[in-house]
C-alpha cells in the first residue's frame, strides 16, 4: 500500500488511509476547521492519485475508526455482504469509479455491488468523481420503499410537507399543512419538528396529524420529529405513528451526543414494526448532514464527507422509508459557500444511493452562509436530475421555527413540472379528487385553503 505521490518534483506523503481520504476530498470549511483537509491544491491532487491506486481490500483493512473503538464501524462491517466484497476486493478505487460510470453498468449492478462496499470505499470513489459523474451515477439508481405508500417509483418526485411553527400552535401548523397539501406537497410524509420534545406535546401533535389525515383520507405518512426515545414511549402507549424518526451521525461519539446508540435504534425499529400505524416494512426516517460530527467535536480526525457516508452505513441496517440529507443546515463552520453545499448535496445523494437507500435531499442553507436562493435552486435542479426521491416543502421556503432556507411549496411544483415528474400515484389521485391537480398540473385551486372548510 503506497501512501505517497510525486507531483512536479514535490513528494506528498500521507500518514494513513484516513489521511488520504481527508485530503482527497473537495474543499469543505468543516475539514479546514478540524485541520484535516488538504492545505493546497497540489496536496489534494496527490491524495486523489494515491486514493485512486488503493484497492478495496486496502480500504477494508484500514477503517477510519477501528472496529474495536466504534460501534458505527462495527455495524458497517457486521452487516457487509462478504461474498460481494470478496468478488470486488482487488479493484482499485480508480477502477471502481470507471466501473460505476461504465455505460454497461446498470442500476441493479450498482445496487448489488453496494452491498459489498464499506462506507469508506463509497466515500473514496465519490471523492474521485466530478459533479457530472455524481449526477450520472446517481441517476442510474432508484430505490423504492413502502410505509403506507411507495416512494421512489420511476417518474415520481415526492415531498415532505413541513408545517413547523415556533410555538407548536395547532392552528398555525394546520394553516401551513393545508397550504402545502394544496400545492401537492406531502406525499412523502407530513412531518413536524416540535419545539417541545416531551411525550405530552408529541402525542398532541401526532394525534392531530393522524386525525387530519384520516378525516381527509390522505394517502401519506405522518411523523413528528422528536427524539427517538419520546417516540418509543408514545408507541408503547398506542400513539398512531407511521414513521419513527432520528438524526444519526457517523461516529459512536457523535451518536452518544445525540443520545442514541445502535441498540436503541434496533429497539425502535422493532417496536415500530410491531406497534406502528403503517404496514411497512419500511418504517424509519433518518436525517443526516455533512459536518454534524465536526460541530459536536466528535469527528475522530475523519473528514466530514467520509463520516456522512458512515451515517448511511448505519442507516441501511434499518431499511428506512426515507433518509433526508440536510448538509446545508448546520452553517458556515461545516459548509461555507453555495458551491460547497451543492457539491455536498451531490456527493451525499450518490453515496446514499450506492448504500441502497431511498434518498432525499434538502438543498438548504442558512442566512449566515455565503449562499443564496440561486445556489439552492441550482442544487435542487441537479439533485432532481440525479433522481432524488423527495425534497422538503416549507412555507415560503423559510422555516420559521428552525431558521433556515429550504425548498418551498412553489419550488416543489416547479421541479415536478420542469422534469416531467408526478406525485406518488395514490396522492396524485387524492389531489385530483380535491381539485388541486389535473393531468399532473396544479389547478387554480392550488393555495386555496377554503377547500378544507367542508
């Protein structure tokens, strides 16, 4: 295993596979903050050269955090398909990139291959790909999942209706929810981020969602994004929960900071299958984002892109219905500019798909980043082209509770129309019944909340 390269007479040497991965990635402010990214363009190119020549076996034998020290590593390795891994282990990362981008390699081929790739291998190959490579490769892969309806079918683009409110006001949530539904947003899930995370408030919100969905016979899923332990307690008491949510990270230390571990997730998954309100079998909803481990001081010297891939290695254990990447949510300390956010969105969508996950993206940003609406719209268009299963739907594109910018209900409708995509089939029939959509296009009733007065 050679960990050095010569460029223009200069020799660049790297300490480890972890160091190579950190320095081979595109520039990210979180890696600069952690003092682990490449210091010069020359060093970055040298790291990419070294990475391209490492074999999958080299990566397998050198996880970025040792198996004995980290349960995320253990989950990734314990759940790996060893037969598929052994078939490909002698490929270099550069050869893997060529195979992924080959015209003859299908989405089914990639899905099967991904079962034998560790998260570090998947991060490594993404570091050697251009933005167009990432879009092209992502476009090949479609992953479906079923909770109450099926997400990810060809020709569809779904949205989470996100009617958050800064005081968890039911009338305020209702107004936003009705508006989103009227614009065709909500077929992925109607999901609320609660201000107060306790079982009483959680139960109040989830019961409100369940009653509203039942009253209007909406073919969708409900979710209130409280801590997983709150949701488990509510499930035990019979709350009508479709999807169990949790934010997850790529290191054991960061997950401990979130107040979770794999045993807890195992229990939540089992409980949701036994007592949840949806048929499943996909009943989990995860959110991730490049840089969470850096912001928590739990990165263990690993770059934020590789850690994001490890989130997906943990998530695939639970066969989720949705995995939403929110890399732009944290702020400039992890992703500084619109360029960094767009690159992260494309990396994450590809890495999640190669892990076999039904990926969505929130091409979001915060107002203290060097990013704006143009960056968000470019990211949204590229991720739609790359085959994201879903995006968010936020009133006016501005979440007044979480204080960040995301795709609006109008953006959702525009993306579908531009790309010739439709809502989930059952949801589209409901939209037509309500008068909000006809032949895949919104009608003049879109945005008319009085329809729900009946």
